[in-house]
């Protein structure tokens, strides 16, 4: 099966793979349709793991 590349530039939801016209519409979709997933992952605090070394 060959898929068209027509909508390749449009942002896609990584959870349901729907394409949207703008990034704002994608954000609205994720905040409404996938609210539990987004809230769960925003609640996690990201920090370096013990032993990680930062190289400048």
C-alpha cells in the first residue's frame, strides 16, 4: 500500500495519528481527547538520573 505525501506537513497526534491544520488545533485536541494522558505526563518531574554527567 502506498500512502500519499499530501498531508505530510500537517501536525499529527502521536496517540491517535489524526492530522490537523495547525499546531493550535492539535494542542486543543490533545487537551480534550487525551486529557488523562497529557495530565499524567505533565505531573512527572524530570531531573537527571543519579550518576549523570553534564558535558559543556
